[in-house]
């Protein structure tokens, strides 16, 4: 199996896959990374590389953005399963190129980078233009029957709700901003759980084939989010509703701003939330970290978050 990328999700995926693979004879795991990452002197990258080697993961040098479709296909063809954990950092066209390379290589099974929202429900022409490319990838995979595919829909990464630049939970200003409406829902899952649940999906028998699989750590409304912030952090946050027209005006004035694109998409409230009880993890009896558990682990115990009126960081 080959995992593309070793960022936050890639590392979680590789840890979980290696744990599962250790229990199944004949399965080996590899990670495709830039040569500059493999050789990096950066302490954080060196730590990740050392961990991957300790797990027995083969390091394969490659550059998903720079290599051609044909060159990537030549790399992919020795693997029966390819799992893309690259995100959108490569820019426009990379996801289509990776899917075409996987098909050209004749891999048995491909998990594209679709670890997010339900692009089918959102549809084409959304405020986030990169989502149209995700639909192109789905069309490509559905149009053929040689390579099995599995799409894992995860919702938003839980940590992104608290990303200062995203602006939904703004602890510096003691504010929670609702995208579109306080009653809008959003599904969230941690990177660790996405890795663990995807690994479970990979090894599930009978095999999951040509399906979209939904997972969730939690599904909440923005009102529930604000209530949880108040209760767990002992706050009384200011609550502001950012309307869809307002967010679209902001995007129109700054059309290349990716954060404003995401805000507008989530504010529209389509394809960004689903019933947790209907997910793979709930139906399989696999525990996943909910919002409040994540907050306890990452906000209450973290010295990196400055709470209002706190005298330290």
C-alpha cells in the first residue's frame, strides 16, 4: 500500500495502517514524500521520518505537483492500493492528475483525497472552486470499472473549527461566529480518527468497493458549539451570525481567499453535515472522538491557547 503525503492526516493514516498491516501477512506500507523532505534537516520532519522508519514504512521519493501523470503512474504501478493524503496544497489540477495516474497504473484500489464534505450534495459552482475538481475525480472513477475506489467523507477536521484564521471559534476575542445560521450543522472528525477509521475501512471484509463511506467524530450545530465552548472553558462568548449574503460579499471582494471560500460553502449548509448514527464508525461500534473530548484534550490542557482574561499563554 502507498500513502501519498505525510502531513497531519498522512502521518495518522500511516500509523494506523502499519498497526493493521502488522496483523495481516504479506502487507507492507510505503509513503511517497519529496526527496527534500526525506533528507530534511528540520527537526520536526526528521522526527516524522524517524518514526516512519521505526514503523517499517518504506520511503518512496516523489513530487506529486511536479511529476507528470506518466511518471506518477510508473511509481504507483507496483502498489495494489494507493491512498492520497495530500490535501489541496498542490493547487488546481493535482487531484485529477493523481486519479488519472492511479487508473493508468492499474492499481487495484484507490482512495482519493476526498476526506472532507459531500461534494455530490454541494454540487458544481460552489464558492470553493476546488470542489469542482473533486467532482471531476468522482466522475472519472465512476466512469471506469478496472480500479476499485473508496471515498471517505469525514466532514471538517475538528481542529479547523478552532483555527484562528477560520474565525469560527475566536478565543482571542471571546467570540463564536456561526456560518450562515446558528442551526446550521457541521460534521467534524479528528485527523487521528480519520486515519484509524480509513485503515479499518481498508481492511474491512467483505471488501468495500466503489462506495462513499461516511464517518464522523461529531455532528453539531454552531449553537451547540458555542454552548460547548461556554460550558467547557467557563466562558460567556459573544455570538455573531455571519449570513450567507455577507460572506459572499466578502468573498467577492477577495475572490482568491481560500478561507473566505470555505466560510461561504459551510454557511450554505449543504453537504457538510450528516447523522452520526448512520456512519461507518457508529454502525461498526468503533469509538471516535467527539467535539467535547477534543476540546478537553486540546484546549483545557493546552498552554498554546490564550483564554480571555487569562494571564498566561
